[in-house]
């Protein structure tokens, strides 16, 4: 795994050990940021189920103002910290060592901030998609800044709902076995 572009381009990233973690592939990250590039510069990027932190680090590398990593698995937290340290990233990030639902509730109390939200729960944890997207489209909608985009990585063969509360899907990109569903809040 490596950083694709920007300030930390080509730098190697450490992945957490174990079979539960499935890092977003370099190719899929490149596709994701080809779409997000116009919005990344200066944005607050929320990386839910962060795993290695590769997606949030890619956002920082491409000019995001801040990345907030949300992860509760201890092995993944160690990998995120190690990756940030190896790249000498000492600011412009936050680390929420808790569940995505708990982090969203906490962050929503602070008010609108995220311009981009990326979530990539374990594919087998299907209930996490509905829970997290439901919170972002409902009770925790306050975490989303104006014109925010929410992107969910999921298995290509598994379709996510078109709507989760105020979130409405506007695009799906498929690549290999994975897909990216793009949402924005109405109103």
C-alpha cells in the first residue's frame, strides 16, 4: 500500500495485521480521489472505519485541511499511528478511538465540519452501512458541512439503499469486486 499522489506521494503505508481488515486498494483510492479532487483541497475529511488510515492520509496528501480517523480496533489504531508517524504528520488530524456511531454522535455536537465523509466498514458487517448512513442522514446530519459528500465503499454485488434519511445517492462507481456509492444531503 502506498500514497497515490500529493505531498506524500509514493510513500509506503503499513496495513493492520489480520484477516478482518481489507484495506482500500491503491487503484480504488485513485478512482475515489479522481472524483473527489476538486473538493479535497481545504476540506475536513472524515475517515470512518479507517483501518490503516490510507484514505484519510491520501486526503491529507492532496491538501485536505484536516482528516479525522475513526477506528476502534487496537491493531488498526496502531497502524494509523505508525503511518502518521512515518510520514511525520504531527498536526491536521484527529483520532477518534471509538465506534463510528459513537464518534458521529460526538462530532455532531461540535456542529458542521466535514466536507467529505468516507466509510468502509468490514463488508461482512452489513448492518454498519445502514446504521452509519442512517445516522449521517438523520440524527448526526449536523456533522456534515454545506454541500458535503458521503462515500461508502462496499461489495459490488451488494447494493446500498438509494436513500438514508436526508442522504440521497447520486452516483455509483464499480471497480473489480468493490463499489463506491456517493451520497449528498438534500436541503
